[in-house]
C-alpha cells in the first residue's frame, strides 16, 4: 500500500466537494436527520464556500491517496481561519476524513500525523480539533494520540445543536 499526500487547489474544487460530501455523509448520516445532513452539506460544500476556503492563505487542504486512489483529506487552519481561538500559537485541524472503505488501515493516523508535522513546521505550540460529543470513536482515537479535552463549543447542523469537545495536543 503506497500512500501519498498532495495539496488541494482551486482546480480540485469538484473533487473536494465530492469527497467532502461522501465522507461527511458516511460519518454522520446515521446520527442526524436527512434534512439536517442535506442542509449542512449544501452549506459546507457548495462551490462558493469551498472557493472561499481554498483561497484563504490561512487554510490548507490536503488530499490523501493510496495506490493513486483518493482516500481522504485534511484541512488545517491557523490565525483567523480557525473555528475557535484556543491560543495565540495554535493550529486547528478542522476536517480529517477517510472514506469508510479505507477505515482501519491507519490512514486517519497518517493524516493526523501530517497535521501535527505541519504544526511543528510552522512552529505552533498546540494543535487542536473539535469533535462532536457523539463521535466516541474519534474521541477515543484522539485521546490515544495524546489529545486532551479542554473545553467545548457548539455548532448547528440544520436545526440540531452539536456540542463539540475541544481536544488539544501540546507540541514539545
């Protein structure tokens, strides 16, 4: 299994839309109403929104490939692009998704390590992410990777409030 990671650009907009929609749906559709999922997907993955995010110099999207097949992606934010400010010298992993058919192959861990490496290269002291309280697998995974719960914030998916843990890893 040969893995590679490359930066996502505006030319990848449709590919990112498809992958983002697919992986979010796989991860959360069983925990939400179809109406709420569809509203969120339209809001988060429409062309205008993704063009804005891809054009923001404080955000970076990376595609992950296994044997030349697109398997997942990572989005990191710094500065004012972050969802929430946890400190002056932090990097956020806003999205980290792997297609269901590639779960249990260590690919999420590789994407997470890529985010950690980026934070270190940019001399950040902390890396953080928000995880929905109902996503026990993700919470457990990130705790094993050295992240600790350090607060919470809420977002709305359609008409449902999702309370997310802020999980932070201090970088030595």
